């Protein structure tokens, strides 16, 4: 649409240019609203809303049952038998086991120019809603040094892997100088976050290798442990 592509930018420090952009929007607002109120645009908005709901549900299912798709199309699964008595009901049992999900508490600004916004904030909101429905328990873990400590020997002697005769370093690949284990940076950090979440659930202190030089506040871990116990109960 030519009107929409000709909208002046509002990212300016000049009041004259800003007022010109506002006047342009006000003058062309009736035509824009008339164009986007058509039936096919309403259908697109409905499909976009439905897609966002499915995305949130699938993100939750990834952590609950490995991301099994719901409402699969017929014929995608092979039947082993068509006999009516093939299906057997599982005996009813009452259990209170729900998955414990640990995620890092790192948060990066998404307004930096030139970067694509991530899904971290949306993922946390979705998992928070699932926690309110008692589908899982989410614990935020301090990410300090999780990518710098080897998750196998728990030493802080990780260096970037070098290739091309040492002329180039791989940022995403780390090598432990003590146990000589090669790690993907994200996988190593996930293993350490899992280890810290277990320590938190058991009421143990944070390992000193993951602590900063300054003394951390023990009340924070105690509050998270109390919230975890309250959620499970």
C-alpha cells in the first residue's frame, strides 16, 4: 500500500518532522482503517491469534512430554491392530509428580537496533501460566559462571577451541584444560543450571565455584526454596 509505505518516520529529534509525520497519519487514518477492516484482514488476524495460542501450547508441551503434537492428522500413525480389545486402560492412580523446570535468570535488552527480538520473555510468560495451572514448577537459576565452569569436573579452566592452526577461536565451543572435554557452550551451561537447580531443590548452598567474589545473599535462595516447597505442597 503506497500510503503506508510513504509514512514519515517518527524516530527523529526534530519536532517539525515529528509533527509532519503525525499530520500525515491523521489525514490518512480513515483510509488505513477502512482498508484493514476488510474481511480477509480479520481472517488473517484470527489465524495469527490462533497460531500464537498453538505456539504457546507447543512450547509448554516441549517440557511436559517432549513436544508431542496434539490433534495430529489421521493417517500419520501406523496402527498395530484394529481389534476392538487391543486398547487397555491403565489403572487409575493418584500421583502428584510434576516436572521441575529450571531456566536461567539472564535477561537481555531486545530494543537494540539491528537485533531480532528473542522468545525469552514470551517463554517465561507461557511457563508461568503453566505453573499457575500446576502443570510444572519453574525455578529461575542464577546464570553466573554456568558457561565458564566445566560441568564434568567443575573447574573454571575453560578455553575456546582453536582451529586453523590457532588463528581462529570458536566462541560456541569450549575445551576444559583439566579433563580435556570439549563442550558446546550452551549445553555446558544447561548442565550446570540443572545441577544448580538440584542443589536448590535439596536445600543445599550454591557451590562456591559458581559464586562471585562478593558474598551472595542467602535469603534469595531460601525464598526460592520456600516457594518451591509451597508449590509442590
